[in-house]
C-alpha cells in the first residue's frame, strides 16, 4: 500500500476513534480486578489531540526528504529508548509500519504493534484503532510480500495466474483506500465540530474572573 494512502486510512481511523471517545466519559477500559494493570489516566478529551499527533508525525515522515525522514525516524527511536511510554512506543511502531522510508520494518512493526494491542487498557480509543488497523495492514503486507517472493522464484503458468489474482487484490485494496480518503474529509469535519463544542462548553463552565 502506498504511504499516502495508508496515512489517509490512519487519519480516518484516528478521527473515528476520537469521535467515539468524546461519548465515553469513562476513559480507557479498566483491567480485570484479578489482574491489576496500570491504566492510562489521560482524559477522553485528549484522544483527538493524540490522534492528530500520530497522524502529523507520519505525515512529516512520509513527505520529508530522505535525510529528514532519517532524522524523524531516529528521533522517534531515541524517544522510545529513553522514555518507553505508550505514546512513544506507538509512534515508533507506526513509523516502523509506514512503508516508503529507509527505517520501515514490517516485521519489527508487527511485533511491537502486537505487544501494544495485547494491552488495550493502556491505550486511548484512537490509539487502539490506529494500532489495530496498522497491525492488520502489516500482516497483509507481509503475506503479500512472502507470496510475491514465492511467485518470483517459480514463474510457471500457474504462478502467473496467481500473480494476476494478487494484482486484483491489490487493486481492490487501492479502490477501498480511495473511498476512505473521501470519507476522511467528512470524519475530520465531524471531529473539528466536536472539538469546537468541547471548547465552547469549557469556556462557559469557566467564566473569566472579575
């Protein structure tokens, strides 16, 4: 999948996750009582900002020059090594999963995203959505890469037919991504509207001191 299409899908998922969080006053899910785990203390209102932060980081990574991409990726790696917070771990995992730059590593991305998805109580709704969709994308890409390599090693008539089928699958995914790009604009408008409402409510609840 092309990096720009992937970022568009992530933006859509982040917006939808943030919209869902606005209606969830309880915040992140709590772990079972018999298995106490640390949970995120970030309020649900911060979910939209978190989603925008991840999408902005990926947009910067995909649009920069090779030197700028290397610098952005290295900064994310240093951040997660020095402060392995959930935010830093997810940002780095998303960058590993994003194709089109020298640091892209779908195998490492799958491992790290799997670890994050296995601890949903530590993630905000938009973070869970982003991690889940990237994990699915990475799994699909690894399957396609493995199959493509196998087909290249044995270019028989049967393999050519399977290659054509693979091309159809990729085209179908690209068509779906085009639909998601159109939906992204609408989702972003809804998220912006919710943000404006929250700011308006906050402003009314905190009148200026005389």
